[in-house]
């Protein structure tokens, strides 16, 4: 049987930063490094874009306008590349994660793939934009139509990932508890000790039931929430912090029961 504390030690509550997820496959590791490289390129290009825009405002010449157009097209292309890789990384991480309801996972993967296709499509429009008016139109479409959808599917994915991590930890804890009950049942004890054990089981079972309800509620919220944004995600993190603390208490109870094996 796996010691109770070992279960807890191997699992930490995930943060809201995708880079701190546990990338396990070569593909997700490749995408994580690619994302970092592309993001750095974007930040560097951002400085050039700011300079080009300032020059155009100051000089107002055709040359400065051309420079501003080229710079705008470059930074928009780089921004799109970063977002494509980010959503590919989200998809790869979701595929690797266990503890996510299969139907919900498949639905979200479909939305991620659509987001990636939309980003690739708008990138083609950016490349074909040859003046400031065309670029402005593409950017308006990007900001007004695409960004809200990207925002929603990203938080939908992140919500599932953090929920899945806590669910897996809870499932492992329950497995340890069941195995321990089996071992304890084979150990002969006094009537007094048996009564103490029954009372302990009652406490643990009540806690398990409470945690199951909390996780079921969080899962239902992720499945039904229409406005998946940072507000929803932060509330989910707060709720799962409470559940995570409860799992820690569960493992403490299990440890106490484990010690009776050796008495």
C-alpha cells in the first residue's frame, strides 16, 4: 500500500500559470519551449513597433508610414504565432491530463482546434494586409470577434486542468483508504479498538462524502458556466483550495489509521 503522505507529497495544487503544469510528453515540452521562444520574439518586436509608431506620429512621412505598416504586420503575425502555440500547448496538456470527464475533454479539444484554425486564418489575412487600413480592419476583427472566444476556451481548459489535478489526488487518497480498510479488517483487535476504528471510519467517510460533493459541484460549474473568464477561474481556484485542504485532512486521518496497523 502507498503511504498516505506519499500521495500528498507527489501532488501539489496547480497554479494558474500554464508553464507550471507538469509537461510529460515530448510534444508538450517542445511546445512549451517554442512558446517561450516566440513570446520573447514578440516582446522584442514590440519595442520596434513602439519606435516605428512614434516615428510616424512625429514625422508623418511616407517612409515612416511604411515602416509603421511593416512593423504592425510583423507584431500582429508574431502575436498570432504565440497564440497558436499557446492553444496547441493547452490542447496537448489537456490530452495528457487524467481526471477530466471524457465528454467535456473532447468538447474542449474541439473548441481549441477551432481556435487554432481561426488564428491560422487570421494570420493569412495579416500577411496579405498591405496598408494601414487593411491592417486596422484585421486587428478590429481579431480584437472584437476572435479574442473573446480565445479567452473563453483558454479559461475553460485551464479550469479543467486544475480540477483534474485535484480530482486525481482525491481519487488516489480514496484508493489508499480502501486498501487500508482491507488491511485493517484482517488484523485482530480488541473490542474497544474495534469501536474506536468504527468511529474513525465514520469521520473519514463523512469527510470523503463532503469532498465528493465539493468536487462534483466544481465539475458541474465548469460544465455549465457560460462566462468562463478570469473571475470564474479565480473563484474555482479558491473553491479547490478548500477541497485541497480537505484532502490534506483526509490523508492525516488515514495516517492515524495506518499507525494502528503496527500497534
